[in-house]
C-alpha cells in the first residue's frame, strides 16, 4: 500500500461500527445505509411495554444497589431516574427510543458499581 491510498476496513469492523450506531440510535442520522451493502438499516423503537418494563427494572435495580451498598452508591442515579416521566416517555416512538437509551445508560452504571 502506498501513502495516500485508501485502505478498506475489514468487514467485521464495519459491522461492529454499524451495530454501535444502531444501539445508539444514530443510524438514521447517517443515512441508514452505511456498511449495510446498500440495504436500509431501520431500527424499530421499543414498544411502550418494553420501555415501561425497563423503567420498572431499573427502579428495582437502583433499590437493590442502594440496599447493598448504601445511599452513596446511588445518590446521583436516583435524580436521573426520577426525572423520567414514564407516561410522557412512552407517548411517541421518538420519546420511547430516547427514554430507552437513558435507561440503558443507567443500567450500565448500576452494573459497574
């Protein structure tokens, strides 16, 4: 390979990056076809039931973490959880996708503690 020549990314790297974009909800932002061989990669937003179940699960997990490690472990997580108004959050597909992303971030932080 010479300097300045384009180097193609391995297929596994393109698939991994696409997977990350899908999980973050960025596929539509980038046109939805990057790395998919021209096929449109649309991701359905979670259903209202899925978001409500995730919301309840995060609440239970926060309580378990607080009981196990004390209020100090959850003091900054509770306000973020309580900020979510679940009835408003499940009203539209866009809000459901945004809320699911917030809740998944909380799950990640809960598991890391």
